[in-house]
C-alpha cells in the first residue's frame, strides 16, 4: 500500500474583515498544492465562519490556523487567544456548521487558557500526491542465461596473424 507524505501548514494572523478572505485563499492554495481540491470548499468555508465569529466576538484577534494532512485525513485547527470567547454561546452557529460539514470535530483548551477548535475531513490522496518510492519490480519475463565459462588459456592463446608477427619480432 502506498502512503502519501505527511504535510503541515501553520499560519498566525490577526483577524479583521479583510483578512478573512485572504486567509481563505491561502488555505485553498495549500489544499490545491497538496492535491486536495475536493476539500477546498468545506475546509475554507468552515475556517472562514470561525474567523468571522472570532472577528465579531473576540477582544483579542490573534489567531493561529494549522492544517495537517496524513494521507487519509486533513485536520484543521483554529486557535484563538481570547479567554472570554465561549464556544457554547458565541460560536454555536459555527460549530453546528462544522459538525455538519466535517467527519469529526472538537474543542479543547490550550495551556495558555485559550481554546482550539479543530475539524477533520477524510479524503483520498490525489494522483500527484508525493508517494513513498516502492522497490522496482523486474521487467523481464524470462531470466537471462549466465555466459558459459571460457577457460583463461583459450582467451590468452595467440592469434595466427597479428600475434605471430609480434612473436617473430622478439
């Protein structure tokens, strides 16, 4: 079985209304580069909803976005630095959309007191995904015969014409 090479992308951004579209285009470009065109709409749409909600409700607009691709799943995580932003109240609509659009999702607290909202999408590796090289298989259907052994004396025997002239010159 061939497996795709794992990929990772990290982006730190201060969210503003004009930056939401830019971040969405950046994420889409990375997904296309990883040959995950089918995931552009659900991933960028969900990330865009989260960023708009953070822009609307959060006091601290600094946000980190990460994407991991392991060959079968793409995991996207959006972390904000606002301790007062509550996922169960402020982000309820976003989380409902993410739950409907993804294969799995969750929210967890970070060491700094902020929170991370993540979601995963299952996909197959595209045709151009970098693959781990496999050992080549033999291309011949029949094996080649090993050449017969020729005695060394037969190879070293002098020829009649050219070598004979050399022996006479000695």
